[in-house]
């Protein structure tokens, strides 16, 4: 079930229940760092990007931290 969580000034600390987050452009740059930072605040993230190999590396790193990706 998708839940809309309002963010105040980008403050993800207000997330109080598990919600899946969709992050685009996560294979490099800002999108990748954004995925890494947000992953510490949620139980599951959904990532997309153009470079499959880099996405897989990110998924592996997140899963090693017990984050569902």
C-alpha cells in the first residue's frame, strides 16, 4: 500500500511508518546519493536508472544493510 508522506523542507526524519520510496536516476550522481541517504530512513526503496550494472551495485549495497531494494 502506498502512503503519501509530506516532507517539510526535505526533512525525511518525519517519516514515522514504513513506506516504499521511488527514486529515479539512481544509477549515478545526485540520484544515487539521494537513494543511499533516503534508504536509511525507510524499509523499501524502488530505484530506476539507465545503467543496469550500477543499479545492481547499489541494490547489493543496500541489501547488505538489510534494506529492501
